[in-house]
């Protein structure tokens, strides 16, 4: 079902106001909480989080997850138009490593389309609020060819790690990640409660490489994607015993700050 004219207008108005304020420093709760002293500043944030509703995260296919916020904003990650579920998204994010991660011709009824690469020769710089979600990105490089050949030509800032902040949760999508992250990347990402990681072991990164990043991020919930034929037990073996595994029979995870697992957990949704 298409969004009503008023709903689309409201979302576009939000985008316009956000774009107009691009030069104004944005406030990220995820960065603030990552940099705050333990058990100090987050007190008020925990109070806010306790009053929020759940976020619904649905696996659609390949690297596309749908994120539905309590305020009714629907986001689709690495959107190419092929993986759909429910109503049309309000916001789509894309990465251009391969055509399975983007489309230059998205449905015209999608109000907000965010490219993970720069369209003007500059890195993509995304920092905007749409309804009850704050969206930002951290750029990484991509290879021009498949495989883990470190000598392959790289496209600087061709991929984006997208971070969505809603309902007190910090949700990250690593996109089509091709290389290890350095300290500047981790600092720019901040704290993540939920992270979506590609586990194909070849077209993006080796399993050892993505496992190292997953351990370093230490999100409460890890949602695998871009799997192909990778044995799940092999991924679990490499990331270590500190991660629990939770295999679900449904495609949708409903979660809030209060319901995050106590130990880091890999949640395998149906279809992954």
C-alpha cells in the first residue's frame, strides 16, 4: 500500500530540514554513550530508553533488512528493489559494490534514497533525522574486483557503514565491507547494540576478518547477512565462545533496549 500524500510530504519536509542543517554538528546518542565514562552519563538515557517501544527488524534477503521504528518509519538496507516485504520503505540505503546492493531506479514513491557513495566526487556524508530515527554513515573503501587480493585497486569511500539510532538502540549495517577497520572507523561508529555483518567469507571479507571486527564491535546482537553457503557453525567457531547463538523460525526480530540479551548473541533469522 502506498503512503498517503500527507505522510510522504511529512517525510520529505524532514529531509529538507535535515539537509539545510548539514553544517550544524549533529548529536549522536550512540557516540555520546560510547565516549561517556562507565555508569555515569547514560543515566538519563536509560530513563528515556525505558519509555520507548520496540524496533522490528525483518530479514528480506541478501543484505537487505527492513527496520521499522516505533514512530512508523520504515528503512530498507542495501536496497536493490528485489527484496520486499510489507509496505514500501520510507528510507532506503544503498552500497555500490555490486548491483545486488543498489539500484539507480528505485520506486519513485520512496521518499528518501541514501547512497553510501559520493555522487559529487566527495565521500557520502549522511547525518539526518527522519521522524524518530537518526541516520548517519561511516565510509569505507571497496575493491573493483572480487576476492581478498590486497593488491586489487580500491575505490576510496565507495561503501558506507550505516548507523540507525532509534528507540534508544544503536543499529549498524556494515554493508559490503572489503577491509579491516582502523581505530578511526571504530571511533566514528561508536557503540552498537545491534550489528548486521556479511559472512560470505569471500566477496566481502574473509571469515577471520569479519570475525575480528564482530568481536571488536561487541554488539549485544549480531545479525548475519550476505551468507551464500557459509556454514553457520564455521562463523560461530571463528568469532569465539563469548557469543551465544539463537536460531529463530521467524524472519522478524522485535527488540528494545530493555530486551537486549545479557551476553553477545548471534541471532539467525529465518531465511538467513
